[in-house]
C-alpha cells in the first residue's frame, strides 16, 4: 500500500520560511504526479502546487505563486514544498498527495501543521 509521510511543519514568524518534505513509499513514485494541499480550520482543502512525475512541469495556485516552490527527488521518493514569505493566512495543515492510476489524487499523507505568527 502506498504511504505518504509529511514532515517539516512548525511555528514560524511572518515573513519566514519553511521547507516541507513528503516521503512516499512504493516503487511507482517516479511515474506519478505529486501535489501539495492545505486545509485551515473551517475551510475546504485548498490545492497549492503540483509537480509532474519527472519534475519538469509545475503549477501553483495564485495564493502561493511566487512564494512557494514544489520540487521532487525521485531517487529519494520525496517531494518538497519550499515556503517563503509566509503569512498568517498560510496557517493550516499541509498535506501531500500522490496521483492514482486514473490521474486524480488518490493517496494522501496525514498532514503536518504549519503555524505562522504575526
């Protein structure tokens, strides 16, 4: 079974940076797109960024464009989210997800908390 484990969250001041990591189990990591999402209290889960299976194509939500960077290391079965210029509104639980065979995000991690103080 595919498993995803996020790490790197924590408390950071506004304007600061964090790098999240997501370790993915299984042999098919390199053949699937990966994405990052977040969910704040009382809000729906929000798409943040996606990376194609080889890392050559990325796409970002407008809310994080220019501040966040997604990358992946297929040899390590790990995807990253570099977050710069963090704002209090970025406070949320951050999730990584793996594309399933049908192309939708099917596998999800447990999430890692990011809290940005003013």
